[in-house]
């Protein structure tokens, strides 16, 4: 009997990078699809992290669904995180999986990268016998799931030596479901470099707030602002605003690198200048759409637990871009585009935090947050969240 799924990768670092983004929860639900592996982690139904390991990350990807599993054409395509409950899915210890990838050489690879960087800097003409691609030439990571109820097997083959680890799988909760993001009622969408968001959250976090307040408006400043409130210090705010000197107001952020007259492609497909766009959008955003219903007025305002936003910090730090979306219910989606590095490119070139990677695979990690009710936000601001 053939295994239900077998995936072979020659770069376990890519798998570890994506899965560590949602490593805030001890367990994750894994779903096997024809297009890749979908990992979902959640906490108390108020935060959910979704990571998709696309089949392109594997040198070999074999999925043998049972006869009653629908074909790919029978399923709806709900962006890269679409889910059909008829595909095989199970729960596995995410912390154990990450530890396993560490044991299988992730930490060793990082130390080798650092060593090669120092060697290259000291002697640019040095031999490449110890660079990361050479060290990984004969290393393969295999993920295998034989059948329903079987363990998830992870094997590393290196220089003829094979090491195998089996992780126990569990039945998922029957009531398990994604935090719903109503795509037909999206009232806010912004796309920017992930580094801008990461820097803003890090700065607000220095005052240890309990509540993150989000404010967005298409007609007047501040167009987009994040505030931290409810901590032991006074409220702090970072405003992403129009600045004719190519910067942002507030938060100690760094200026944008493109000129005001740089041509950009509008959402309707027409070309317009950044100077025109800057009249209605923060300078740092590539896309800025805010259209609240009349019942909300002209400004969107929502509050979230800051401790939950912190859990997305890893994804913010490794991603290149982030899409910030919100629906009428107040559900916040932070969808991160992660451009992974190409293992065939010499080490020493920085990737992540908004820096474009050297032609490596592109993957996505999505976080969804449930908003605080007004009374919950007020309570957290007053008593610091004490029970």
C-alpha cells in the first residue's frame, strides 16, 4: 500500500522558517492537499496562524488521496489558505516538529552560515567547501504520512546516514474552524513592506501596552495609525502619514526610498504619480483602500489584545511584505509574503524584514485576530487586563 503522502525537501531551513512563524501554539492542525501542506495554529479562538508549505518547496511531492477524496477541480479556491475538510487532516505537536527540525541540523546550518560569512569577509577568495549549499548537497528531509491515524514521519538522509523521527498524530476537534474573514465585506486593505509594521509594533511594545488600537481613514490624517494603550506608561502612537520628504510622521520610522514622482500602477490599472497618490494615502503603502460603511463614519477604529499581535512578530521579521485587511466584523488579517532565500546563492546577503530575497520561493503566512469589544478594551486599559 502506497503512503498517502510523501514530500522530499533538500532545504529543511525553508520548512522551519515558515512553521516557526506560527510557533506560538503547542499544536497545529495539518491538512494535506494536492498543492501543499496547510498548517493551522490557534489559541482560544481569538488568534489563528496559517502557514502553507507549497509543493514547490519540495523536490518531490506525492499525494495519493483515497477514492472518496474529491479531485482538485471539485474544490473552491479560497486564496492560498483554502480548506476543504474532505482532504486528510490531523493534529500534530508543532513544538515537537520544530524541535525535530532543529535536531536535524537547522541550528548547525545557521552556525555554518555565520562561519562562512566570517571566512568570506576575511578572505573573499577562500574555498567554498564549507558554504551552506555544499554542506547540504547530500542532505534530504522527507515528510511521510502513510494512512489515517499513522504517525507523521520525518527522516533526514545525509551522506548515506538516515535518521528518522515519528510524531504522534491526533484527531482534530470536530468543531474546529477558521476564524472567518468575510472577503465580501472587506472595508480596509493596505499593502506595505513588513519592516514598517514590524518596527511600529516593536516601538509600541517598548511601553508594554495591553491594547493595540488601529485607526484608518481615507479622507484625513492620520490616514493610518497604531496606538498602544493600557500599560503602565502613557499611550503611545505611531502614525503612517503623508510626508512630502518621503518619510512617515511619528514612530521614528525611516523614510521611503522612492521619490514622490515615481510612477506606480493604480488598482484600476491606470498609471499615476506617487505625488497624486500621496494626497490620499500614507507614503509607505503600496495599496491603501479604506471604505467603511456609513454606520462607522469616515474612520475605521478597532482594538485588539496587544499580546496576541506580539505572536506575529516572527512572521513580521522574516516577511518582505504584509497585506493588512479588515472586515465589517472587525476581524484583522495580517497576510505575510515571505521570499525565502535561494540555497544556491552565497551566504552573507541579508533577506527578510522587507529586503527582497535572491530569487527564492515565495510563500505566505496569514494571521487572523478577533477584535475586542468596547467594554473589553476599556477594562484592559483601566486595570491592565487583571482578572
